[in-house]
C-alpha cells in the first residue's frame, strides 16, 4: 500500500505538541511523526531543538498508509493548524545592527457579511368540499274532481251523448342548484427586513518586544 505524507503547520509549539500527543494516542507510530521549525523559504531540518522551535511556527509531518490518511487529517484539524494560503508571520529571532528598524506586526479583525439560506414559507392552495344545506319553499299543484248534483231542473238544449275527455295538468316546483364562484380571501407573501446586532468574538495576534540588557566583555 502506498505511503502518504501529511504536513500541518501550527502557530505554537504547544499546539503542535498537543497534535502529536493525539496522534500517538491514535496509535500512529512515533517514527512516522516529525516536527520542525517552519520558516518560509528555508528547508526543514530534523535537527531542530526546543530552542530553535521556540517562538516560530512548527510543522508536523506524518507519513502513514493511505488507509490512515483521514484519521490523521481529522486529528490535526482538531488543533487548528495555520491556513497556508494566508501570510505567515516569521517569529524566528533576527539580529539587527544599529540604525535598523524592527517592525512589529499585528492582526486586525475585518468583519464582513454574507447571505445564507435560512429557509422560508411555502403556501400551497388546494380545494376542499364542505357539505352545505339551504331551505327553499316549493309549490305543488293538485287536481281534484268535484261532483255537484243539479236540482233546479235545468234542461239541455241539445244533448250529445258522446265520449268527452276533460283534463287539467298539475304543476309542481323542484329545486334547481346553481353555483357561482366568489373571492372570499386574499393571501400574499411579503418579506420584511429586520436588522440585528451580533457581537463577533475572535482573537488577533500581535508582535511585541522584550527588552534585555546584554552585558559586554568589559572587565569593569
């Protein structure tokens, strides 16, 4: 199986040491782990001592089989390695002669904003059926046959003894249902922008100086 080498750079020896301890606890062989002072533009040296590692970024390189790469990456990421795409401050010691200026660097916190999707509201229109009832008055006609005896002795001028049919039609009313559509409500979606103040906390680094008097070679 092919070996892979993963390199992470930490801003302090403490962070690098904590990462190494976690790697060892994860059963990564000690011989597969190497620590060196990280100086941009300088080749790494395996001869770095605690004095040379002090005050400068530390690179931790781990050589493992490909099957353990993810485990190593996750372990190193837990200790916040330096993003190598950003400028790295050189914390190594530098001797200056008289007349030279030592520049002290500091980080500044720049806060920007970006838009994220926080979800929204969806309105779906659908139809429901509700039973309704109304009362309506209807009229029905009925035909009745009335027979009255005639007792006044009226005569018929000309009798026609023939078949005659007389009929009367009865009419009834029935309910006729018709439907009309009316707007009963309006629904709209409207967005409102509300401003809020959020406190962003982080840490920034700055360089400072420690003044130390260096004794000379005078016998006085």
